C-alpha cells in the first residue's frame, strides 16, 4: 500500500549538494514564471519549482513513480518543503529539449523511434495498479487535480477524491451545477449532463494518467550510444510536469492530450498521438462539451 511521504521531505541517496532557499530565490536563470510560481535552473543538474501556488501533490507523484512505477521515466524529486507560505520542489534537471522544438525537423525514422518509446511508457502506465480500490483522485491520495474539478462551490480547492466511476461522474456534474447556480444561469445544460453524461462515461477503470501529455512536457535527448538502423538518431524520452497527474478514467489521457486549443490538425503529431494513447471518441466528444462550460 502506498503511503504519501511526510513533508518536509528529502529523498534517499545519492543526492547532489542541494541549494539553500536563499540561493533558490536569488537564482536568475528563470525557465518559466507566473505571478505565483517560478521555475529556475540552479545548474545543469537541478531545477526548482517554487511559489505560493506550488503544492506537494506533484512532488508526491514523482516519489510514487520512482518507487512504484520505475518503468515510467520522470524527473527524480530531491526534496520538497514549505518556507514562508511558499512550496519548494527541488528536482533533478532532465537533459535535452522539449519535443515540440524539434518534432517538425525530425526524420520519419526518428519520429517512429520516439513514438515507440512513448508506447512503452503508456503501456507501463496503463498496467500500473491503483493502490486504493476503485479510487479516482491524485497520486497523493487527495483531490482530483484538474481545472474542471476545481470547486465551483466557493471553497477554492479541488474536489475530493471519488470512490467509483459513478461518483466521479456525479462530482463532475455537481461541479457544473454549482457553477450554473453561482452565476444565476439557466440549468438546461446541467440537466443535459445529469441525464446523459453517465450514459457515455461508464466502464472505465482508474488508470495512471499524466494529465498533460503535450509535446512541451516530453523531453528528448539524443542517445549517441545506440545508432538508428535507418541512419537517423535515437532519443531517450522523459515525461515532465506531473502536476495534473492522478488516477483517472482511462479515457482521460487522450482528453487532456487532445485539448482543442492544443491539437493542430495540419501536422502529423495530432494524428500520431493515437499510436500511444488510446482514443475514446464518444467520451472525448462529451468531455469537450462540458470542458467548454467548466474550463478556464
């Protein structure tokens, strides 16, 4: 049985020399930044996510993957803690580049190699066993960390985890009703979801899900020790940014990967995703409807 780690947390050896909080805050090598979150690279080996919106569930996810699903390549979490109401995740820096930066320039054999590796990773995730019976929620055992499950009841948190698929679907519909009532909107769309959503979203088991499987979250680095039989390059692949991960119904990965604003159907990536993520056309169609109402 999986027990989330206690925070503050420091991983077991081997560890590099970890930066101090002052060194992290003083770092000017900013990789990404919002008003409440910053990602900085301390050196070639360490990146740190920190800020007021950093929560421990991503760190818990990285620990879970390292300990229980080692076949899924993910960054290693070195440490996590809070300081002055800010969360800190100290993470091993993944070498390479984001896939979107090189995908258009890759040869067919190179793309085939990357897709094949993503197939292996997806298979390992689908085979992973949820540590709690019929559980839908975060890898930390907590709430459902996805924006359409961000509570519309005014309590400023993600909805609780759910036991069983019917409860998961009911929670989604209930969140929609709370949004409609809070904004004094007609209830007809909610009535539609109450009648039909469970008819479509049924028969899906809890599945280990990355939750944001976009090219920007796939890091690739050339593996020079193994040449490609067809003359191209081979790559090692690592998935990063696990903040939206969890135990979701098995259609959820494609729903997130095919987010309407991300899929570009004038390029081959949008078509090739189906080679490593199972497609559920009916489920995705109705999820895109409710996403338009509950999405940010």
